[in-house]
């Protein structure tokens, strides 16, 4: 995979994540902060952790519990 393909894939992943956060109730004006907080949680995860839809859901639930001001 070349650099352009990697960037396109990352853009697609970010767009899907933004859609998931929006569906979970993140306020539009809080989306950048929610993505930043999401990334902070991901960085704390074990490198060997399986990163699937369950992990995404668990991180969003953790955000809902710890960063309530980001949600509607």
C-alpha cells in the first residue's frame, strides 16, 4: 500500500468514525474534541488489542461516561 492509498484509507476511517460518533449523539460543534478524546483512549489501549466494532463501541461508551459535555 503506497502513501496515497494509506491517506485515503485513513480519511475513510475518520469519516466512518465521525459518523459513528454522530450517531452516538456527539454534538456537531464537539466533533473535533470527540475525535481527539477518542484518539487519546486508543493510544492508551494495549498494542495487541483487537480493534473491531466492539472496541469502537466500548470507546464511545467510555467517552459518553467521561466526557458527557460532548454529547447532546
